[in-house]
């Protein structure tokens, strides 16, 4: 049973890592709940439809693009300047 939990946890962690950009640019229009994320591995833009803040150190953004496809992107607090982190959290909480 422990092996099943270990494999499940590992797969979940790999999913989070694949959806977390290492470096890039975040463009956000808070009034329109619009966000665009560009990095070497992730390029997406669309409406911010929800978010989950994990222990004030990571945020999982749910984004719906123009084709109505939903994506989930993870951002870490240390990757974003403090003032921008606060704005991102406020905007994300208003989108929920």
C-alpha cells in the first residue's frame, strides 16, 4: 500500500513540476481577470477562472483560453516580487 502512495505522490509532484515555469514573464490585467504567462516551457493566456493558494508559498492558477480549454499553472512566491505576489493573490481570490 505504501508503494501505491509513493508512486501516486511522485506522479503528482512531476505534474506540478511540469506546469511550473522556471523563468518567464507574467502579464496580468486585474480588472479583466486576464493573465498571460510566457516561458520556455509554458505559453498560455486567458481568463483567470480560479486559483488555490498553497501555504502562502505557491499558487495554482486555473486559466481558460479563447478556445474554452482549461489549464492549470503553478507559480512559486520566491519567483515573483513581493508586491506582484500580493496583487496576483488578490486577483486570484476575486476570480474564485
